[in-house]
């Protein structure tokens, strides 16, 4: 996204289940990373619970909340 002129990029990686989890990365373990142009990237690990759809919805909400938080920080 940054290469095409965007100001921020977001990446998501993880497992929503119901299978595929491991001891180190159980189902519901999701990493979200944000990169703002001319700033260091930031990644956060989340552990969501519930069925696959709940994990996916929680991931989207967390990613968008992170976009809003980081955008507001840039305005200061």
C-alpha cells in the first residue's frame, strides 16, 4: 500500500480456526502490523477467543482501531 502512495499499511496473520493451531500459536492467535510512511512498523500479538467468525470479526475491529489510534497520534 505504501508503494502505491498510501500513508499507512496494515497486515494481518494468524489462525481463526477451528483447526490448525499449535502450542506456540493456538487458534485465535493473530498478529496485526501497522506501518505509517516514514515511521517504524509496529506489530502486536492478539489472542482472540470464540468460533472462527468471532475471531475474524475481532481481528478486523482490532486492525481498524489500530488505524484510528495511529492516525490520531500522527495528528499530534
